């Protein structure tokens, strides 16, 4: 049995376009095989008639809550009607997609969970070899070297204006030195205020 998704590539309704994209995205993410039938194509009149005659739900949108004909996306499993976007979305939310799509047990994609892998651990790939690990290690070292070179090449950062930097026209090469200058400037301001008060 094949899941069939009836869509319209020529729809001017943004909500219909978004719904079609979401259905296909969800099916892809769940590794469910499907066939897309674009009813807007010139040679798809038969598919369009089939969708309109066999859809039980209308697929109403906010802009068109009571359409004259069923709006795409409409989902079928071969010739058996599954539902419209709203029914599909609800099945996805309550985690009953396989039931909604009327898939047999042998059609449900199985995700393989490797044995002996703890929470947060990455399973070791059978394809990875010590050479690949070494290459990746070297690439990371090279990337770190490049970042360090970029940091060294940067020009000194001027200090934000305060009394100390105004008077002396100071430029600071590191954050640590800048913090010391700002701290010294603050101390000098406090000392001046104390002297003025006395």
C-alpha cells in the first residue's frame, strides 16, 4: 500500500501551501514512503476528480472555512481515504500517525537503536576508522590554530572614553589591560570626589 498525498502546486492560498509543505515534511521526518500527486498539473485531471469525489473532509482553512470542493492536501492510502490536513495534524500531535495512515505493521519504518549506548552518548559508526578519527582531530587542531592567528592579528581596541583615556589617549591591547585602565580611572574619579568634599 502506498500513501498518496494530493497537493496543488498552483495554489494561491498561502495556508494551503504551508499545510502541504508541513505534511510532506512530517512524512519525510518519520521516514514514511509516499507519492505526491499534483492535481494542478495539466495531465492530472483524473487525480483531481478522484480527490474531490472521494475526500470526506473538506480541508477548510481560516480564509475559506467552507470550500465548495475539498482543498489539498488530502491523504489517501492507495484508494482508502485517510483524511485532510487537520486530521493529519491531530494524528501527528497524538502520535497516531501509523493508525491515521492505515499502515500495516510491516510498512511502519523501524528506527534502530544501537545496543550498549547510554543516554547522551554517540554510537560508534562501523564505518569510522582510526584514520578518520585522526584526520578529524587534525582538522580541529588546524581550525583552532587559524582562530588563534586571527585573534593575534586584530588591532588594539580603543578604550571607551573615560577621564583616564581622554587625558592620556590610551589604546589597550587586551581585555585585562582595558579593565585595569577602567578600574584605575574609576579610582582616580573617586579620589577626586573625596578631595573635593573635604
